[in-house]
C-alpha cells in the first residue's frame, strides 16, 4: 500500500514538472518587451541573420547579444514615442512611405522581369537550342583567329561627324581633343582603346576595322547609337585557348539572336530611332 502511494506521488511530481515545459514550447519566448510590444527570440534570430558576418559573430557573444537587445529595445522605444505623437499620421511620413513603396514596386518589377528573362534563357540552354559544338568553334577560329583594337568617337549628328572626321583625317593627333569636345559616347570609351573579335562588336564597324590599316581614321558610320568615327590601333592573332570562350559566347549570342528573330514573326517589334 505504502509502495503504491509513493509511485503515485512520483508520477504526479513528474506530470507537474513537464506541464510548464509544454507551455514554454507552445508560447514564443520573449527576448525584449517594451510596453505592450514584445520581441520574440525568433525575431532576434532573424535580425541576426541580416547582420554582416563580423557583426553576427560579435552579436553571438554575451556582450554582443546584450548590445543587440539594447539596440532593439531603443528602436521600439523610439517607435512607440513617435506613434504616440502621431508622427506616423503626418503628411511628411505618409509621403515618404508612398515614395518608398513606389521604389520597392519598381525594384520588384525589375527583379521579376530579370528573373523571367534568366529562366527563359536557362530553358533555352537546357533544351540545347544554344549549344555550341567544338567543331563550330574550330570553324569560327579558322576564319577569325584574331582580335582588333580601336578607338571610337560617337557623335549625335551627321554635320558635326563630317566636320570632326575631316579634322582627324588631316591631323589624327587631335583625337583626344576631338573626343573630349564632341563625343557623346560614355566616358569609358571616349579615348581609351578597346579590343574585340569579329562577332563581339557592331558588324558595320567590324568590317571597317578589318579592312583598315593601323593608325587610319575611318568614318563616319551611322548606327542606332549615333555617328561613329573609328581609329584602328592594332590587330593580333589569338591562341585557340584564348579565343575559345569568346567564340563560344559569340556563337551562343548568334543562336539567341536567331531565336529572337523568329519571335519577331509572332510579336510586332518597333524601335523608333531618334536619329532618323
């Protein structure tokens, strides 16, 4: 009788110990409380994940953890004080929030478009539509084993382009002066040289460069970007190893262009050229 009573007391004690543990697991553990606002341990962990690796490492130490909790408490205090003064209902606050919402909408739309584009491109590659064979690379390398180096000036009207071309034909040494004064090209390519293999640049300009002697000034050539004047500054043969990744990209882009050209039969594409 006595033995059975002791077992009963032990079972009751065990039940009494486990009950609070069950309640703790079902209710979120609070890390910070400011007035009626409670911040759970889970929210603190989420905040930790947003920190840089260095800050996260410090925040996982006792001192760093305490600093983080103090910062969160301070933020909640300020938020409560601001709301008590109804700053969240002010015209300035509402206007700022509306502007930020519009910015976030733009970011979302851009991200959505980029994601769809990348998924479509990846699907083309998975389906083998952009596959480039070693033979295709070999054949291309046999025809175009070289890269050319040029400088270019881009102008926004034919009259100025003709004037600049005449000046440079007579005095190529004035290239930097003319580029600085007249070119509408991005700063990075106004006077700096840049190199390309056939297929990496604008086709019309590639042909001009390929048939020009080093140091010669050629132009002006009209493209959708404007009126181009170019000066060829060099040409060199590439090794097969150097050329392969560039050729692969060129051929992939050509296959992609073919896919897009076929799509134009389905969707009307109109580009309004401001230079027309």
